[in-house]
């Protein structure tokens, strides 16, 4: 039962909803749950509503259901800030993830610094490495006739590529994944705090090492970089390193999990890609749209009005890609997966100045993994006696997916 004490006085009672991304039906880890489809019910309600306890630390947020309203918020950096210190707050500190949590004009300075590292040209050079990693993993379990997608393929594939890109030791992959799980899907607040402390200690030590012993890796680039004619501060190095480290551990693996879960449950779509493999890049875009994973949260810098509702300075606004990309005003028949969908202006990689820095690498990984999977694995299905388990939260994902083939 919601109480008035939990709801700011300026929030109309008729716009308060018990829905949130953490505990709503089908958001929590539930066998067979489809967290994306369950969001479709929100289209029957108001354009904007207030959801108490809708963040990891129990704060309430306004939730937008229109992609146009989300675009308005995400491009208006004068009114809506991205600086929330979502990682540092777990430690009782206040410093931003860079460039995600800094606003223009400082954002442009750091984005310009990092863009060349993730350029399409540089990602193209990783093509052979990315594809070979997919091949090696698939060949390792192909003859078994079954696999658990997340532990045997999605996470080892996506994370090993990213660790190699960052120059981090792959033998510590399980440890890094445990940190990511406890940060993004903690069992308790203490699990999140402990993981945050371990990540910071590791990355701070690595930065210190690279200042004295440079290598051809990401951290060496960061500690040696300059902005406005000066070296980066320790907190700036930390803000960049933590963001890039965390971003590479969860989102691409989640995308692969949702892609293979969909194809295992929809044999007609699977057959289409077998007959027309040239459609895979377009299919990846449609699957990114339909199974987006990340929600963006902004904080109002000043009192304003949005979708006819009064927003006060300090209010949090949720712009969920999962909702935006199922907006029927932008995507006809949005719950239908259509590999021939044109003008697919989805927001899977966010929107505006904070559009995902690693989108070119993510796309390359998703396309290569699906192409090599379809070449090597015969028609597959959800393994008898099992159901996919998906979860909601700040980042949607697949907890387990058992599939089999003849």
C-alpha cells in the first residue's frame, strides 16, 4: 500500500502507480517471464506517471511512455541532467561516470577524447577477432546438442572480447562477472557496496600501475590523456574506467540472450534467417528494438512542465528504451518482431549527446555471433523441461536459457 509520505506533495494521486522496473509482475526473475511484453500494458495508461521506489536505492521517478517525450528529455541537457553518481552513491560518494554522467559543455570535451577508441574504423579492425571468438565458443559445445546460453556463450563471448579490448586479464573473467552481477542485480544493498569497492580498488591499482608501467591498452591511454592541456585527475580516470568496465560486462551478453531466446521460441523467424542470412544485420536491429535492455534516468535541474505535468527541480525521470521502442506511434504493430521493418529509429543505444559510446562494437558483436551461430547450430529450441528466465531492473537481461538441437 502506497502512503502519501512516500510521494512528493506536487505529484497528483491519480498519476501514482505501483508499477516499477524492479518488482512489478514479470519484472522479477520469473520462469518464462517476458519483461518487455509486460511493459505493453503501460500504453493503456497516462503518458507520464509517478512510480515510487523505482530506482536501485528506492527513490521514486516519473516514468515516460512516449518516445517523443523521452527524446525531448534526453536532448534537453539544460533542463535535465544526467549527473546522478549512480555508481559513486553506493560508496556514499559523489563523482560522475564519464562521459555518461556529465553534461555539456564538459561532456563534449571527454566524448571527443574517447570517440576515436570506439570509432567504426577501429571496430572494423576487431572483426576477425570478434568472429573467431564466436566460432571457438560455438565449436566447444556444438556436438553436445545443448547448452546454457548465458554461461557457455553469451557472457564468455562478450566479456572476453571487451576484456581484451581493455587489456584486462581474461583469467579473472568470473571475478569481473560476479562484480557486475552484484552491481547491477544485487541480492542486498551491501552486495552492491562491496562490489563497487572491489571494482574501484582494482581499477585504481591498475591506473597506478599504468602510470609507472605503460602498456598498449585502454588504461594506459586514459592515464596518459590530456584535456584542456592537462592530464586527467584521479577521479576523472576512475570515472572513465568504471563506466567502460561496467558497460562491457552486461549489455551485449543480455542482447545475445534475448536474441537466442526469441529465435528458440519462434521457429519461423529462425527459419527465415537460415534461408536468408543476409537479413541478419537487419534482424539484429529489430531485436535490439524489441528487446532493449537499458533505461536512462535524468534529474530535473529546475521546475518545468512535461507532458502537461509539473516537474520539480530534483525530480527523477525514467526514459526506458524498453518502453520507447514499443511505442506504436513510432513503430507500427510494435510487439510484432518484423525483420523487414524499415526506418527503425530505435533507442536501444539511448539518444542525444549521451548515445552509447560502444554501439559500433556492440553491433559488430551481435551480428557476428548470430551469423556464426546460425551457420554452426542446427534448428534449436528451448530445452524440454526448462523455461527461459528473464529479469528487469536497471538493465534487463536473461538469467538462464537452456536450448537444445538435434
